[in-house]
C-alpha cells in the first residue's frame, strides 16, 4: 500500500507542475543578444511573451558610452564604451513599449510584449 500511495503522490505532483507550466505560471527565460554599433541597437525591435523573464545581453561596440532606458519597466542603465552588460527584467504587461539610449545619443529600441 505504501508504494501505491507514493506513486499516487508522485503522479499528483507531476500533474500540478505540468498544469502550472501549461498555464504560464512560471513563464520562460528569453535571452536576447543586442549589439550597439554606430549609435544603433541591433535588433531595434525585441519581441517577447507576457511573463517572460527577459535577459538582454548588450554589447556596446562603439567608442562612446551608451545606455538603455525602458521607462515602462523602470530600466535606466549605462553601457560603457566597448563593454558588455546584462540587463534582466520581467515582461509583466502586454503592449508596445518605446525605449532608447539613456545618454541622449538618439538611438531607439522597441519592445513588444505579446
């Protein structure tokens, strides 16, 4: 009887985890490489799903400091010249969000959360 009860408990646990994953409780991690070069973001449009944990790996290949400002997600970060930076956030709301350089160089980046 003890073995059967343990098997039932394991099956119930697997079902609970599977259901939570299917309904998006945990989201997913979306890692995106972004290059800053010639005062432009590449890519300049980032698309993710709602509840994704977003990790931006930004590589500033210019000889000047740049930054990232995504006001909807309270992000204001500086990326020093010729350096890389990782910026993480949760895509908690659906929508189309405008962002840009926090050092006023004029480059823009858009984020679409579906």
